[in-house]
C-alpha cells in the first residue's frame, strides 16, 4: 500500500522546509525529523511528537534517544512549547503554485481555506475540473455543470445555456399583456353588441308606438263611422231603397 503523503505528514511533525526561519534543533522530533507536532515529554526528559512516540512505544517501551524505559501513561503534553511552535512563521504550502504569504503555524488552516493558490475541485456536481481557487470565478462563468435556480424565484434551474434565453419575468409580463389585450377586445365586442341591441330595442319601441298609434286611429275611425251610421238611420225612417244616391 502506498503511503499518502498528506496523511504521513499529518501523523508526524511539521515539514522543516515549511518554516520561514530554520527551526532550532531542539524543536525537531528525533523520530520523524519534523518540527514537533503536539510535543510530549517522557520521564527521561526527551521530547517527541505525541503520535510519533505513541507509535514507537507500541513496539518497544524504551526512549528512542536514551533507551531508558518509558511508561506510555507517563508522557505529558508540553502546552507552552506547543503554543510557541504555533506562533512560528511558516510559508504557505502552495508557495510552489505562487502563494507568497507567510503566517503563524496556528493559522495554517484558516489560510488554506482562503488561499487563492489552493487546488480545489469545481463545486458544481458532475464537473471534474481541478483548479486554483483564484481561477474559480473565471471557470464558473464557463463551467458546463454550473447551475442555479432562477433569481426571480420561478423555480427553474438554469445552466449557462438556458440562462441566456430564460426570462420568466418577461414571459409573465407578455402573458399578462396578452390576457389584458384579450379582455379589452371582449369588452369592446360586448359594448358593440349592447349598442346594437339598444338600437334594435329603440327600433322595436318605435314600431310598437307606430302600431299603437295606427290602432288608435283605426278605433277613432270606427267610432266616427258608427256615429255616422246611427245619425243617418235616425234622421230618415225610410229604407235606403228610396235614396237614389245610396
Ligand atoms: Zn515526530
Ligand atoms: Zn530519553
Ligand atoms: Zn497560500
Ligand atoms: Zn466546473
Ligand atoms: Zn425564472
């Protein structure tokens, strides 16, 4: 099995080359040759990285420096030393990629999560691109796997390809305007129909009035005729045959 370089440096001390100033000899762990990570002191006063000595003691319970017996339960973390090592200035592990920053060892993690020269994976699902953090913005602008819900809140998941054509607001507005146009057309048609009906009704009313008028005229005529008839039959008791004009 191949050793993972990241894991092996994690378990041992810090890489000496990482430090801006060459670390003192007494800060070096004799087991891993790195700068002490979580330093512990054995009863014999020799100091090692905690992990290094615990691993060593699994094989033999003697000090790797002086061969004196070491009791694994009698090793103590040196908090002050740990703290002062944490204050030592280191270079960024991404120096080789161009990062020029230096910072306290204890700030290594905080720097790495923001280091512009850190190699990261594109965060979009399905994209296998590995790139420097500083190139992410540019990559994301062209990444085929980029996707985001529409910021207007319509729920559509957009890609670079669909984003250009997507305009749900415009579409909604168009739909609204079309609907308004349709409603206006219906209202105009109804108004026209109503006016037509009103004029038909007026026409019918006029017709009814005319019929009524003519009926009244006819009634009047009948009355006049009846009166004439009664008058003529009342003045001469003789039958009509006497009148030659009849
Ligand atoms: Zn060590
Ligand atoms: Zn010793
Ligand atoms: Zn950096
Ligand atoms: Zn990508
Ligand atoms: Zn939308």
